[in-house]
């Protein structure tokens, strides 16, 4: 499973004396933020991120544009795609309003403009559209529309789609599948995704927490000195841990040359910790669907 870090953060601007190249391997770039809202060419942030990592996923940013009432122009998106040969994979300009026909039409229109984009199928779309993409021979399909859906709903929907349409009889994927905007760890490890993207690493740090993999569990731990949980002696804030558990966390932080005090002071260091944890999730993805698993992880 490939993990792309999503979310708008100027990684270079932090200037912490810590090399992001030691933790960042893949980044999702939003056309909406890094193209359409600028001069329709890759921004300095994009090129600086490219200098750190050679794997950039270009997302149209259609969801962000939709939430802000902005309509993205297909021709301009195609122009942006062609402006720099730096993308590992590129998303179609999908329609967030639920018009699967328009999403399909955009796919074909971008292809006619020489853009090698991957099709997007949304949660809630008629399954015929997924079947159509598979029948037409696309070997990399993106699943969108998962943001703001409950984990319970997505689990049922994804169980059905993966087991009936996206896997062979032995449980291996029929095609490469990308999961857009996965925010819960258990869904990342429940299915044999080829790739996923998530902004959870970023939002977790903003809210004062760090995520660590301890054994086979992911622990979401409050670290900020501003965290409300610090004032609750019974909470699981770092400062309230016993010496043994605190030592385990300190050992993980030492791998990155970061201290608990660093994480307490600023989200920049928490970003680094969380980016490291999420990028290393690539080591634990599954390669086939086997008897839909329950309860692998209990946090995030």
C-alpha cells in the first residue's frame, strides 16, 4: 500500500533544521490550491516538495473547490497537467455533485487533450460506472466520496464493492485501487489498496496529538502543552503516562531526533512525527482480501 500525505502545509517554510527528506516519501498536491488559485502553473511549494520527494500525486481538488463554490475549468486543468512533467499519477476532474455521467465525460475529454488521468468512482454512484471503467480496461481506479461518511457506512459499502467487483476469486485486486481521503486507520488496512491518501497526519498534529505505532497498534497521544487533556490527570496525555510508557514514546521520538518537549511546543514537530508514522504504514498494508477482518486497530 502506497500512502500519500494530503493537506496543505508548507513543509519547507517550517525551517526546523530537520530534513523532511528523512520522513516524506509521497505527497498529494491539490490543483485547486496549487494551481487554480494561483497562476495555473505549479507553485514554488510544489517544486520544493518535488525536491524532497519524487512521488507526487496530482488531485484536481474538486471537493475543495465544490465546498468553496468554485467551478474548476477542464481546459485549465489540462493545461496545468501539461505544464510540468512531475506527476506520478493524476486524478480525473470529478463531479462532486453526484453526476457520474459528467465525471465520465470529463475523463474522456481530458484523455482527448492528451492527459493520462485515472477515473474516479464515488461512494453512492450507480455501480454500473465502476463496472464500465473496469470493462474499458482502466488498470488504476480511484474511489472518492468517502469524506464525511461514517466508518460504519463505509465499511459496509467497501466490503461489498471490494468483495464483488474489485477482487479476483483468490482475494487479490483486479486492478490498482486508490482510496481518496481515508481518515480512519482501520479502513486503510482492511482492504488491499494499491494507494491511499490521508490528511489525518496533519489534522492530528494541529489538534495537539502525535500518532505512534506501538507493536501492532496505532496510538493517538496528546502531546501539546495547550491540550485540554493535560489538565486532566486521568487522561492519556504524554505528561500523565507512567515512566515505562513514556520511555516507549521517547524511544520512538529519538528515532527522529525529536523530543517530547519539541512536540509540546509546536505542531511542526508533531507534523514530522505523524508524517513518519503514516509513511511507514506502507510497510503493513495487505495484498489481498481475506475473510474481511475485524478490530485490527482501535484508534485514529
